[in-house]
C-alpha cells in the first residue's frame, strides 16, 4: 500500500513543484522581457562613437523612462560613470505588480565632454561616480 501511495505522490509533487516555482519563473520572464523590450529601443543620444556628451544624458533618461512607463511605474534613474572600466550605465527602477525591477542601459565611454568640474574632480579622485537623476 505504501508503494501505491508514493507512486501517487510523485505526480502530485511534480505539480506542486511546478506551481511553487511558477511565480519566480514569471517574475524572471517579466524582467527579461522588460530588458529585451528596452534594448530594442535604446540607441543612446548622449554617447556617440565612445564620446559621452554629459549635457545630453537627461534626454536619454527621459526617453528610457517614457518607454518603461508602459511596463510599470517608474521610480527613478541612477547614473554610473566608471573611468577605470570605461563605461556609463543608466539604471532605471520600475515597480510592477509589487516587485521592483532594475533595467540597465550600458555604453562604452572613451571620452566625456560638457561635464561639470565637481563631477570631473570626483571621477579623478575615486575613478567612479554615481548620481541619482531627478527629472
């Protein structure tokens, strides 16, 4: 009798495992879909041929946030400049169905123009600058 019970339990366990993992897989799929959807539309105006025009970052952030509004509530954006690894990243945070997702957009940067002197000083001192962007 125990053999019959355990054989009947196995299909139930598989179903139970599938149901419990379903929410995690859905959240992962939504996040991946958000990233893929953004990557299709992300051609940064502020970075052209490895040159970052600091004054144009807000244009890109506004466009990224507008694109993401259809996918969730935009919480804000964060800019990271890393001189050591030669990149710029805009991280935009959105909330959807009670969960928060981070959508990164990254570009290689060899040179920066129109950058404020206080940010240049921090970049030289630390090699990395992180800024919260308010629009």
